[in-house]
C-alpha cells in the first residue's frame, strides 16, 4: 500500500503526510513531495526540513494523501 500511495503522489505531483521512524528511533510527522522511487527507499522533498530527504519504506509508519479542498 505504501508504494501505491507514493506512486500516485509522484504521478499526480501531490503532497502526502508521512509519519516516519528514523534510525535513532525518533518519530516525526512531515509533509513531503515524492521525487523518486527506488526498490528499498524513496527520495522526497520534505517541506518541514525544506530539503530533499531519503526515506526507507520499512520505516514508514503512516502515509496519507492530503485532501484537496475546492474553493
């Protein structure tokens, strides 16, 4: 499921929210834009850190599409 959500976000150029467990065991919530998908990891622009980051699929705790609102 994780790869499917990320693939759709990449194709549609949409942001997603990510809850992630880093290598130190710290959990963070981020808004990301997916840039590249690989076999074991993916590259995304992290809007919280304002830079590109590499994320391992196995460390993703939760992933959700951001709902668009029509105004």
